[in-house]
């Protein structure tokens, strides 16, 4: 499934079920104020379901393929170099982007660059172990595209985020029946196969190292105890006793 047909798939019955669950997850993920900057990389077409664009005036959607169906600001750019200054964004949303991008590591590095310290990151991606999702990709894939999608597991994405000093707050699994939110630990293989997509909430941590200045020209010194002179009369009394 390519991003060009992603919006079409979400109009199917199963796509609608998954869309409702992802919408609820995105609503809970947007915890920044309406005055802060939010950047969504990859258009969905149903952004109005999880964010009020009239309140969030600095909500930007970056996409080089799809057209805007909402009241947000659309930016035409690629993910190799995001058109934002370093540490200028409060929250980044990646909805079904990593599975279709060939430069996954570069995308995450760029996200880390533009996010402010303690900035929020929300990722939604399809589960590579779900058979139905893989069949849908092979059925809808375009010519000259790989036979199998470049899906990445949740545990691998979390590992990449930890290398970039992100702390994963929450992980959620979405299936075609209900949403199940867990603490982010690894799931059993039987449960993992039933999950169609997953969501990740993470925070960019900023660690400051305090350099310790080395002690130069250290020379140990011996402290001499002071000799106390006891009076002669006191020494005689001590001897007599």
C-alpha cells in the first residue's frame, strides 16, 4: 500500500474502524497548547477529526503527494531535510509515514533536530506481523514498487528512539475490534499478529553534561601534629601518682 492509496483504504469498512481508533489515540496525544507549533509529516485527509485547526493556528501538514482537505497549512517538502529551524517545533506527528519512506533513520534524525527539548513525538504505523495488512499492500501496490512493504516493528522503532534520547511514554495496539493500550512492553506473538497498527508517544529528553575540571599540580602534603609541652610540675605529679 503506497501513501497515494492510503486515504482510499481508510474509506473501507476495516479502514474506518482503524481510523476511529487512531483518531482517539491522536486526540489524547495532542497535549500541547494551541499557541505552540505542531508539525504533521504526511497528510491523512481526516485531520479535522483529531485536531481543531481553528484553535491550533500553528498546525502544519507537510506532504509532497496529497492535497489538503482541511483548514491547516500545507507545506510541500521532502523528509530528507525538514524546512524547520533546529529546536523550533513543540510536537511532531508521523501518521503512517515510516512504513512508506526509504530514509527512515534520516526522518527520525530530522525530527529530533527540529523538536525542542522535552518536545512531543507521536508515531502511528502498521504492524509488519499482521497478515491482512501485508495482503492489502500487495493487492494495492503500484508498479515498480517492492512486493513487500517496508514495515517496521514497534520494538525496533522504540530502539531507534532510545538511541536519539527519546523516552517512550506510551504504546498502543489497534485492531479491527477495539483499542488496547499497554505500557509499551513486548507483546506475545499471538496478540501481536492480531494488532493491525500501533501508536507510540515519546518525549525528547535533553541531557546536559557538567564538565569536571581536572585538579592540576596536585602535591600531597604531610600534616605534622603539634607537640604539646607538658609542664614539669604536672609530670612530677603524674609520676608520683
